[in-house]
C-alpha cells in the first residue's frame, strides 16, 4: 500500500488498522515460505544472532526520553517510503553506479515485525531492494558479506560451494561491556556521561585504523541505543580473510580476561607505539570521565578493586587506611593519594617504575575501548545496516563524523516520529510542496537522478528534516569511496591485457 | 601477487597444440630437482612410483603428522615436542641438509629423501582435501612440521632457500630507519640495537602473527619487520599457499581420473588421521543408573569439574550466563546424559528473571541447536556439537569481559582461582600450593587432576586396593565429562560397597 501514505494522513494513521493488514499478511506468507529454507545455517549463526537479539530485545527498554518506545509498522513503512536512503545505501555497498556482484551477491538479513528472521536475502538492484523492503517492512535489517554466488541460490548448490568473499571490516562497541566501570547507568541505558566512553573508543580505534593500518574510508554509525559500529570500507579491508581480521582484532585488544581474571591489562614495557598513542589520547579522558563524571572509585568496592590493581602491599595498606577514614572521598583525590602517599616514602618496598606502569595499566583498563571482538573476526558476521530505526528507541542509526566525535550526542539523534512530524511541518509551511505531494512519492528516497526536472529541483523528503546533515555526510563519504574505487578500477584496466588472456584459457 | 601462472600453458605454445592430438601429446613436465632441503610444495610430482611406495610413504608421513598434532593437543612445550618428534622424523622421514653429504644436493641419498618428502606430502594432500575439517587439520600439522624443519635448518642453507622464494620485501632505508627508530625499538621486544638489524617493510597482511601479538611497528598499512622475524612471514606464506592449493585440490578431487587402486588407499589414509581431538566418544560420559534430571543438577554439581562448577555457581548467583558459558555448560550437561527436554526445563528454571516469551525467543533455540534438534542438516545428523574437551576449553584464549566460561585454572587469576577452590571445599594448603605451581607452569590439566585426586583420595585408594579399577581407569582426565563420570562412580562405590564399576 505504498501510495496510501501521504504526508497529510500519516500522523493519523496510527489508529487505522486496515491498510496495514495486507502488508502484514504478505509478510507472514513470506515468512512461512522462507522458513522452510531458513534452516540452513552456518554454525556460528544461531548463536550470534540470538545474542544480538538478546541485547536489544524491545521488552527490556526503559526509555531515557519521553519519545514513544514502540515504533509501529505504519511508521516504519512511512520511514522506508519517504526517508530511507536506499540509493545511497546501494551505492555504498555496490561501489559504483552500475549494479555489480558486490551488491547483487550481498546477503541481507531481515527481522520482520513478528520477529521472524529472514537470512540470505539479496537484491540485484537498488529498486528491487527498495521494493522488497517496502513489502516486507522489516523492523530492522542487517548486512552480511558478499558471497561467491547469489545467496538466494544457495539451495541449488552443493554444500560448501557458497563462500563469503568480501565484507567491510567491522567493529562493534557496546556500552554493556562497560557496566563494571560506569556508575551512571546500567544495561541498555545511556547518558551523556557514559557516551564519553564511546567517544574515546571511536577516537582510539579510528586513529589506529588510519595511522597503523592505512585505512581511509571508515564509516562510524550510531547503533541506535548505546553503542557504535565502524565499517571499514577500503577495498583492502573488505577482502581480508578471517585470520587477518582476527589479527587486527587482537592488535586492538588490550583488555583480556573475564570477570574473574583480576588485572586485565598487563602490558609489556616499553609500550607499543599504538598503546603509547592510545594512552596519550585517553589520559585526559581518564581524568575527566573516570575520576570526575563517573567518580568511579567513590564506592568502597570499586576502591578495593583499584587497590588490587596496584602492585605494592604496604602502599595499599596505607591507602586503605586513609580511604576508610574518609568514606566520601572523591575519586580524583583518591587517585592523587596514590602518588602523594608514594612520595612520603612510607613503603620501603615501593618501586616507582612499577607503580607508574601499574597506573598506566589502570588508566587503560578504565578507558581503553572494549570491543566485541567476535564481530570483527568473522567475515560472515551480520551487522545492522546504517539508517535503519532502532526498534526500541525509534532513533535512526545515523553516521558519526569521527573528526567531530565529541560533538555527537546520541540523545539528540532524531527519532522516526520526530522526522515524520518535521516533514509535515515543512509541508504545512511551504504549500508549494503540495504539488509534489500529489505525485505518489514512491521513488522519493530511491531516485536522485530526477533531481533536476524542468529546471526546478525536486525537494527530497529527507531534506525537509533533521536527517539531512546525516544523509549528506553519508553521501560525501560514498563519494570519497567511489573516487578511490574508480582509481583502482582504472589501474586494473591498464594492467589488464596480460591478465585478460587467462579467462580464455578453457 | 598473481603467481599461479606457472601452472598455465604459455599462450603462444597453446595455439600450436592441435586439440585433437592434445591428449596424445607427450607431456613435458618440469623436471624435479631438489636444490634445497626445504620445499614449499609448489610443483606436484610427476615421476612414477609403485603402489607400495605410494602407500608406505603416505603412512610414514601420516605417523609424523599425527604425533605432531598429538603434541600440540597435550600442550607440550616446543622443547618437549622436539624431543618427541626428532627420533620419529629420523626414522620415518629423514631430511638431511646439503652439507651432510660431500656431493651436496647432487647426492642420491639426499635426492631420495627429498623425493619421499615431496611425494608423501602430495599424496596426503589428496587424502585430506575432502572435507573442511581435514583440510584445516592437515594444513596445521604440515605448517608445524615445516616450522620445525625450518628452525633446524642450517642458517646458510636457510638463507639460500628464502632467497629462492623471491618474496617481495622492501628493505628500509637508513634515513627512514632513523626516523622511526624509537617506535621500532618500542614495538619489537627483545631488541638490543635498532641499527644492528636489517629491517624490511612488508604489507601487514603478511605478518598476521606479529600484528596480533602487537610485536611489530605498523605505519600506514606497512609492517616494519626485523630480519629475524623471517620465520613468521615464511610460515604465513607456507600456510597461505597450502590452504589455497588444498582448496583447489578439493575442487578437482571429484574428477580424479583413476581406476580403483588409489581411492581405497586415500580413504583409508584419511580415516586413519585418527582424531586425536575426539578422545571422547558419544555416550561415554553417560552414567548408567543415575537419574539425571533438571532438578538433580544441583546435587550432582558436586561431581562437576571446576570449570562447570563455577559456571553452575555463577548461574545460581546471577540467574544468567552469557552465550559461551551457556554453550559450554549445555554441552557438558548433554554429555552427562541430561535429555533435551530436561535441559530446557533446567535453563528455564535457572533464568529466573526472564519471562517465558523472552526465554523461548532468546535462549531455547540455542539449547535445541546444541542438541542438534534444529539447525542445518549437518548439525542435526551429528546430533549437535560434541561436549567440549579440556583441550577445546583451554584453547579459548579470549574470554571476554563479564564472561564466565573457559577453564578456571587457565582463565582466572591465581588469587581468584584459589578463592574459587576454597569455596568448593578445597582447603588443603599443600594442594593449593601445588595448584599454584602447576598453573604457574601452565600445566592446567595437572592442576585439575591434582584437585580430583585429592578430593577422591579415599575412594581411589580403595578401588586400587581391591583391584576393581586398574591404572587405565585412572588415567589423566582430559575431558570434563570424564571428570564427572569418574567422580560420580567413585562416590557411588564408596556408598554402596560391592557394586561393580
């Protein structure tokens, strides 16, 4: 029913049941049919997807903002019709304008409104992609790897024939991994204070990927609630096999060990340049976020944990006595106490170098990025697409500009409801817009070629909303990527003659 | 990096071959001479050998590889492995260096040794390319063998061999070295003087091991590798080439042009790469006569090894376990004979904070998948995954934040480990000291077995004395389910004397 949604009636649609029915019906049919096929798994998958689901189950969402938590299917549909940047998503994954294997063999996994999970979807072109999304109206969808064949044909192939060939190198940062060191919120909640952890993580990871590994096209995306994803899109990164991905994940991972492992950062000295640089970036964050905003060591349990990380027993005893006598001592003072007591020379066994190293380790333990490494290690891992709606919060998964990571405020990211209201407000203010509203806006978000029509530029719906800067950022990101892609292709063509003889061999 | 061309016919020559006569054209193969002791196995063998040689050579190599694999499963140190493998290699697969003979590489003995090495490698490739699992194991064992030989090679010959490979390493100029000398020093452990080394700049993808351990300086995608890290790069190259050709072999295998002489040998070989991994067969952990239900797990947990016991305690404490913890524990429970229905009931009751809906949508599937009740054909036919062995649990070197799975002896800090042991009733000072020592030497098995022997010392003494159990029944435990079974049986024996094991 795409045509039935016009800006005038979309807000009222909430109480209309009817137009919705056929859409859900088709979706359900689709599920049953697809479910028959859906039992073919890679071993990793039931596990990882179930975990993903677990983290964002809508039922356990205490809303930080008054925005409506449940995003119903009509709103979702209106969003896909009017705002979702299908064309740009296509260009991003296709690495060019003409549809290629890069897009056609790419796996999409759709989570439908009834929570059914459809894997191995693929689409030859942007338009077919858009059409199917509108038909299925998924509550969200995820992006997997490019396969050697079309994922939809997997049943016709002998086992093991369909191989993943490339995918962006991805990273996932999730606030739940920080639960033991943040005091402001727990579980799914976030606030500006703890978002600082994500900001630091973006800075550290982004710098390392650029300077050490030489990657340039790194897209950071807000995950919609309490985390961020990175998509490294350089051709070199996309083609990495799993063991090289594991190597990068290992390189970036400094915290090791589970809840019972004790001290989790144990670095060799001298510090590796990556660690030294990260420490430089994080030092100030530690002073501000950990010591002041979070006041992490205020509670006696946390202070005890801090003491277990320090090397010298007699110094620890002195500190414990001091802190026990003034229970409300803030973290910053406690941190300063370590040095001031060390200087008084109360402990004869104290080794200043060991203490300094331990303090560095502590700074890293409390601020260094905590990555969900499994996500990065496997090419076949699925990750939520940019620009979909987080079903719990209604927020859009917008890109984050890593150069201005500090300015990003997750709580001011527009929700889908706000965006739809903005369109209506804009149209009400500019009645000229009605002419285009009359035209069924079916291609609104998909077609940008029709930008210039009879001299007057047709205004896209997203341009009427606060989503505009995000989509424009995404567009410029893609432009940069395509430019390099073209350069690579040209290079390949220039060296082609020698290689070209080969395919003719048989 | 396009380097497969050696297998292709030169296009100019191709045009002159008449397709009708092509099958009768006398094949001109590259003659194999073996100038070096080591071999990257790029060119397949072409000469004729007898069937007996075919089989015998393959079996000899197989024996070596199986031993190498077994060593790694038992967590042996490189020195121990060397001591174990060396005599075997001498006997079955000797490979001498050029200097060992006055004629150098021209000596017939050397040629024969090298030929055997070369041919047996390719025979085993045929035998082990069929499944993904076999390919991976074969590649791993071969890489270990190659590393072993590479390290033992004499340095001059090794250099000549490396040069013959023509790997594209770009030497770092003096100015550039001065620029980054501090970073080089800081990133490369065990380095005395930056300027003494010869440095190479290579794509970081070539040295994944160094990158993963963070022991190399990276800048803009290039790794600065000291000359002595050759080994890592050559290993990567070896594995990459081998994996690629195994992949190709597996694709060509169905079209193997062969009467029925080789196939039975090959099948026999691949079956005999006995899985040292699965020392545990299905149903082995089941205990007859024990009623194992969801409600009896609590009382049975006293027989669980520490890894499972700590999972159980965590589960009871938090009413939740993270994914890998759940998986490890579910498989163990499956191994002791808990049925799927009972297992689902067990998890349902354990996750107190979850509603039925949440449980059904988020956790039930995983449990069923582990039992092979759902999932792909392969999973269902194999009835899910086998319970994890100690080897599998120990080799997970990445227990993340807030996760509780793994082996406490390996993944807990020593203080937390001792705390945990004490909370399970192990207070004996002597034992705890022994455990600390074992863990310090990374002998996690020994630590676990030490605790087992201590906590069952009365029963063990008894069964030994009355001869109901032989030493073989009391072998070192290398599987959590064996731990449970043995513990359970011993305690039962103690309770009801006279009942047979």
